[in-house]
């Protein structure tokens, strides 16, 4: 059998580790806890949506689906899956 992904759109922003993008992510995902974890070799963004913990590394995309679900994708996976509309 062959399957095709159903067409749907998401709102998304690419995490680049800056304070400006951090503010944009908070605005995108709404009233859920967002924590920025800074370590010597890691700059991660930790999100706590209702479905559970979601982490993003610099370069990852944070997505909010039409249902409100929040998730992340690597840069490569995002490019392979979505196109700008």
C-alpha cells in the first residue's frame, strides 16, 4: 500500500538560540512553560506542553499544529516535510 501525508499547515519558528527567538517561541506556543537551558556545549529550549516534555536544540523547528499540539523537528526533517505558503 502507498500512503500520502494529508495536507495540513502548522505555525513554526526555527530556534536559533537568541533571546529574540526565545520571545517569539513563547508567543507561538502560548501559555505553557518554556525553559531555556544553557550549558557549556548545549543551548536547548525545553517546552512543557500538555502532552509532555519537548526539547529543541539550536537549528530545530518548533511547531504548533492546528490542534494546538506542540512538537519539534530537526532542520532537515522540517525542510523535507514542509514548504512555506
